C-alpha cells in the first residue's frame, strides 16, 4: 500500500492530533521530496501574531519524517527511526500560508542501503525549508535522523 498525502493526514488525525488540529497538511510526497503546508491562524499563532515556532517545527519535521516512513515501508525491512538532533533558523515573520519542502529522499536511500548492508545504525541530516506565498524563506529546519535495522 503506497503512502499518500491523504493517508498521512488521516494518520495524523488519529495518532498526532496536535499536527492535525493546528492545520498542518501533507500536500505532496514522492520518491525524493515531501511538501507540507500550514496556514497561520488563531489556533497556531504566537503572541506576535505569526506562526508559532513549534508549529513550524512540526510541519518541517513532518516533511522529513514522512519521507523516512515512506522509504522504510518501501524497503520491506523492520527499521527504527528517531530524531536525535535538530536546529532551526528563522529569517522572517511567518504569516499567511507557509509551505515546507524537503528534497532529501536520496540521502535516505543511501543511508538505508548502508544500514541494511552493514547492520549498523546510520544518521542522516535532512533539511526542510519553509517559504511564504511570495517564495520568501521564513525558516530553515535541520533534523538529524537515526535509523537502524531491527533484529528479528
């Protein structure tokens, strides 16, 4: 069964309700990239009337995590995944609709191949860039993911 935006968004409603109720939605996912969108509104704003940094972080992490889940599912292997480190840069006030994009699918492929071949855990730094409707970058998030093939 292929992972689609609709299936991920339904999963979020059931398993990650804070993601769902703050308006974060997966818009597209393919072999190399994932796009997530969130609109600034009352429920997800900070006192300065912009998108709360944690909501941006959830949206950004969802781009990287969805790609990771898709790749693990496609591999047919029992692989664990965990964010071990992250950092962010905020460059502009986030208002309106913000779109986060991660284009690091090939990094996952390389790390998973190595993890499967060697049986050793691997780490991958992945980046998600948030832009407003004018294409201006509002934030950049970096996540270090750890993956490991589980023993049976």
